[in-house]
C-alpha cells in the first residue's frame, strides 16, 4: 500500500526588513531665559568704542588662564533699529549701552582678576568694591527671553533726527523747503516740521521718508 505524503508544504515567510527610521528633531534644551544659564551675569565698564576689543581680549585671557569652566559668556548687548538714510529705511544693529559689556561667570578671585585686568576694562559695575550680579528682571530686560520666530518683535525705529533739528523736505507739496522739527511720533512714523510759508512758521505733518537730515 502506497501512502501519499499529505503534509503541507509551508512557504518560508519573507525575511523581515528594517523599517526606515524617521529622523528625530533635536530638542533644544537651552533655557528660555539667559538668567537660568550657569553662572551669574555682571556688568563690566569699558572705554567707549573699545567694546569689541575688550570682548576679544577677555576671550583670549579666559582661554590662556584655563577659565573656560568659570567664565562662560561675554556679550555686547545689541538692538536692531530702523533708520532712514537717503530717504530709505534700513535695519542696523546698534549697541544698547555703549561702554558696557555683560559677562556671565562664577565669581571668585581668579575670574575677578581675569576680567578686571583685561585691557580696556575700567571695572565692574556694583555697589562698593564687590561686583553686584544682575537680577532676573535686569537680565531679561537687557538680553530678552527666547521666543518663537512669530513672537519676535519688529525692529524698533530709532529716529535719525531730534526735536529742534533742521531738516529738508524731499517729497510732497513742501519739497525743497527747510524746516525745524517740532515733534516726532515714532508710533505713527510721522514728524511735525515748522516750515516757513509766506514769512510764517507753519506746522506741517510729514512721514519719516519725506524728510532728510540737513
């Protein structure tokens, strides 16, 4: 008697393949407030106009004195402002506090000596002989708090003129007239200029882009 092989032949399942791994976005763990970074923030006074040199000199001293684990940051506070030049708006970066630099460090004799004896530094800002660290409110007011792109403020406009200054009108019915600035309205981007019309000073409201520095 012949027996038939009735066993089921099982096809091997296809070998498992590794599924593509989706790239993981790195998580930014930097604190939103610069106050929460290691160390404390101190204000250092320098000769006006030497801020960049002091920043570079201090960075070199920190490295040569092996203080990288105590002195973390040397910052020149900047702000973006809008100016009018040649009748056009331009964005420029300006020092918020000329002659002053912010340093984030752990204060001890070594770090005090390194900063205080950096060429161009005239001293720490503080009451008495002991440097005073900035408060949270002061740090966040000067350096700001990290925000999402859409929450960032527009650059602040800084007028190139002052009340009482003479300017020339370059556009509008009073073009080529000279006048004295009576008032500057930054929020509305307007300026009131006293223009001599028929021998009388007449206040004329103009846009910022309608005048040029005389």
